[in-house]
C-alpha cells in the first residue's frame, strides 16, 4: 500500500510513476486525492462541532439554561453522527481504491508496456544440442513417471501425478533446494497452506487477484498461491522486530494453488501451468537501506540452484508494464526448454520495498522509533518446472530417458532414468 502522505505531498510524481505501469492508475490517484480532501473537510467540521459542544456543556450555569443547552448539544451530536457516517463511507471508498493501487516502480526499473520490453541482464549455461528434442510430458509419460490422464479423472484438467522414480525426483529436488537454502543461512519454516484473507490483503494478492485464488466457502480463508504469503506475514503480529535481528531470511517448501483464471488455452500440455504445484519460496525481511543488496543476494541464491543443476537460464529485468503488483523492481529467471525452443519463467524475484510492510504493519525498532521494513521474495525454485526442464535438457537422443544431474545423483541413488 502506498503512503497517503506521499500521495498528498507529491501527487504528480506518484501519478507519473504509476502511469508507467498503466494510465488508469493516474485517475485513481486523482480520485484518492478528492476523497482525502473531503475526509479532511469533514474532520474539520466534526472537530469544530465537538469543540462547540464542549464549550456549551461548560457554559451551563443554571437549571434554566441546562434544558436549552442540552437541546443544542443533542442537535450537535446528531450532526456529528452524520459526519462520522459520511467519514466511514469515505474511508471505505478510500481503502477500496488504495488496495487496488500497485507499488511504485523503482528508479532503476525500465519503462515498458509489456513483456516484449523486458531487458535481458545475462544468460548462463550451454543449451544442449539435440536434433529432435521431445517435450517433457512425452518422455515422462512414456517412462511411466508422470500421469495426466488418470489424474484428470480425480481432479480435472491442469493437475498431474508424479509416479515412481518421477515422485522420487520430485522429492530429491525439494530436498536439494531446501538444503541449499539452509546452507545459505535461510531459516526453514513449514507453514500451513490455508491462510487468512487479511494476510493475502497484506501481501497484495487481495483484493485485485481474488479470481486467481481458491477460496474456502463461508470463511475468510484461502489456499495459498505461494509460500510468499505466510512467510512475509509470519512476523506481522503488531510487534516491531529488533533491528539486530535483520535481515531475516526465510525459506519454505509448500504446495501452491492457483486457479489460473486468466490462462485459458495456454500451456495445456505438461507441467508449465498447473492448478497445484510445488515450490521452494525465499523471503527476505530487511532494513530499507539494505533491500537493493538483499535483492541481488536473493536472485543469486535462485540462480545458484540452476547453475548447480547445470540448466541453461537467463536473468530478465522486468519493465514497468510487466512487473508484479507488489514489486518495485523484479527479475525473472527463465530456464531453457529445448522442445519449446524458448526460455520459460522458473523464478520471479521481487523487491517490494515497504509496500507489503505498510499493508501488514510490519515494522522494526531503530533508535526507539518504529520503521517499516522492506520485504523481498522469490522462488528458489518452482519444483515442477525444474523437473520438466531436467527431463528436456538431459534427455537422451538414442534411447528413451534422461540423465540425472550430478548434484542430484546422491539424492536419487542413480544416474539416469530410462
């Protein structure tokens, strides 16, 4: 959530920045300013009436005056009550607007309308030379280690089941990614996959992306779309963190659930876009002046997993028109898929500055004053997409199957699946 004081004091600067995301946000800022001005005028009227009421109450000197003054006070109370209701209605309208406004893009986030204007920062690794690369689902289904057909009868489309050595590879990836994070001084949490709506509002998934969430009927609870939500909200308990304890680096393995409401017809085959998928999430909570450095550290942690798996990837700096709602700056890591002859996103690493912290009231104490922290998050990595990338990049040309990456062979106790 943006600081209303910032909007009030620097409206043109805020509108120019948000206009780089979408022009529609400029009008929203104008609407916020109009409501904010109305609120202040009403507050001034209410304060004046309260002051008048207090003066009248103190001015009673006789029983004869009391009845007249009490009648006046009663009328003033009625006016105050009307103003309070009007103020409450304006607060509701203001909150609805503010919750739909995204974070301001950072000064080093490039301007652009959509993903075609993102910037490649660097690429790593050698793409495998394959004459006729097969897609991961074709290889895996033929090996009997991945199932879509039977699973669709259980749960519908966009669900899958890993089988046998496929399930073992899934577990190996999860354990490897967690071990790497813990080695890099992340604190592992195993949070619930059901989350309160107020935490989703705090991290920015609600209300704007409600249609992409699985809501539990007759509750204000949801299945998590990513472990970013419980990890970022974990310390949002109203108590300020100690400055000496920052930065906090958290990691978690969880299944994640997304309805993919806006993805009809896209990636209908394979593991790229599923309703349920596994992910290792990384979250940093730090002091404001440290967030740029922590962002680079977080990205490098995710990159190190791809490099140890020897999977070709590239780092992309997202432009203003393609960046996530809560992010001020965002890098995407994209892994190479030979059968698709293209890179596909496998991690999105965002610096959310104080945007989520303000919504969650997540602070730390410095010099006896409470300040908002900065929050950062990223996948380290999406397990299903990593599984699929291994199958495609390590596939054999002369037989059905694929090699197991060297760093996973001790976890798997074998060197190939064929």
